[in-house]
């Protein structure tokens, strides 16, 4: 069964960690949106890996291939660097990387434009918005058009490592025979259509991005939304459940909430059920995966926002949201069978109408637990 792993909130929910763990059962892991603004962190045997552009494949499994789809905007220099690093850790793995020639490239001037124009929303300055703007204004450059440009050298270097630059039509039959995992980047609340505009990224972070990337021939059957058991956000814009002051600093430290891409301290807050419910409804999410339960373990009570004064039905409703909280009993340890943890998860299921299928209680694969009930 093909599945998608989407960020249900503002990114950094743990999609990379979950994708990496599940990837062994899939033939392809496909990135379909965004670019090097993403920072997907994976721990493998105690060692930390961060990918910005490469899908979060567990490269130890020889059967899983990676695809960078047409909806992405790709910084070729950065991708070359990631490929070189990958080759050091997993020699030969690059032969399993496929890049869609229809994806657009990020140019150096796009990163400069980001710095000048997008500081007020807290852009990652990876050139994402300006690259999508060039694409929409029909001035963009596709990966396949780089042959006569300065960027061609990067394609040659990656090609020498075994990376393939392809048309989706030529791999479509092979994909149809396999099992696909679509790995989203960013999150629903940063989506260009359904996120809290203008404090958004510029790509389709919902199931829409999978279709517009051309993958309608093998759509996901289940769409897993990933969220933390609390909330974080990088960049400017409304954050109804934000925690300020010492309490916020303390949670940031405990959760190690610093941006994987930019190193910026993340803003932190409590779990926001109205926002999560909104995200599930607008993005096609069918199931949930909740992460970082180890971080809140040991608290006597865990505050959760269970309603806003007005139920959010559009992105602009978040601008004036007035959150209300309940205090749920905390769990001593994040493990199966814990009553308080089970009750917390039931509260999330009830608020969203989505079952929780996995929870994460730590950074390694072994800490991802299937959840029933
Ligand atoms: P941009 O995508 O770099 O243009 O940034 C737009 C907004 O999205 C900023 O608030 C960023 O902090 C945020 N953002 C972009 N990518 C990510 C991500 O992968 N995780 C978290 N926030 C992100
Ligand atoms: Mg991230």
C-alpha cells in the first residue's frame, strides 16, 4: 500500500525520523515539494544525519530508491554536497537516487533575494520563494535545462556518483509495480494554499503536492500526518498556543528545539487540537503519528488547547485565535500500556477523527512504536 507522510503542523514534526524507519518496507521514497528549506533529522546507531534535499531513506536497505520530484526546487550545489556525504557513509548508494528533470533549480540570486525580501516572515533563506516565483513567472530553469549553464558541472559530478536525471514517464512503470512512500516537507500550516498566509512557504505541503508532481498514477492510500505531542514553529506569524518566558525556554531545551536547517531556536507551545483538526481536514490526512512523548514524560499535567473561541475554518481564523486549555494528567514514562498516555492519545483521536498509528518516544528507530487503540 502506498502511503504519504505529511507534516501536520509547522514542519519539524519528525517526518524524517518516521520516514527513515518505515522506508525499509518501500521500494521508493519520494520527495514532492519544497527544497533545502527542509531539515530532516535521522539518528542511526547513535549518529545524527540531517538531509535537506535527499529523501529520508534508510540507505542500509539496498532495495529502496529515492526520487526527487518535479514539484521540488533544487539547489544543485547543495544536492551535490549531500550526494558526496552520502557516498562517504554508504558507498554506491547514489545509484539509487533519481532526480526528475522537470524540477526547477534554485539559483544563487534566489538566495540573495530571499535575504532581502523575506526576513519579515522568517524565511530560511534557501531561495525557495524566489525560485518558485521564477517558475510561476515562466522564467525558471529546470534541472533538464542546465546543460548549457554554469550548473551543468554539478550534474556531471552527481552523474559520476551514479545519480540519474530522468523523466517521470520513464520510471512510472517501475514505480507502479513497487510500493511508494511520499515524504512531505514543511507542514500543512506552512502550505501556500491552506497555511497561515503570508507566513507560509511557497510549495504544496498537502496531498495536492503529490498529484501536481505527476504521481496520480500511484496515489497514497493512507496519508499519515505527523505532529509532536506539543507544538513548535520556526519563523514569524500567529502561534496561538505559544509558551513564553522560562517555561518556554525550559521546553525548548528539553526538546532540543533548534532548527535543523538554520540552527534558529524554535518557538514552542502546547498541542493545538483545533489547528491539528484543521490541518487534517484540509490536507487529506487519514491517520496520525505523534512524536516526542519522551520529552513531556514526568510532567504532572500536560496542557492541551482543546478549543478556540471560534472554530477555525480558514487560514485567517488563526490570526485572532483565542485558545482555551484543558490539563490532561501527565505520563510518568512514554511506553505502551501507560494509562495517561493512552488517554492523551484518545483525546487527540476524538478531536481529529483520525486514528493514531504510531508514536515516537525517542530519536532512534527502536523508539517508534506501533499504536493500537
Ligand atoms: P521559506 O520556506 O524558507 O520561504 O520559509 C517560509 C517560512 O516557513 C518560514 O517561517 C520558515 O521558518 C518556515 N519553514 C520553511 N521550511 C521549514 C521547515 O522545513 N521546517 C520548519 N519551518 C520551515
Ligand atoms: Mg525540519
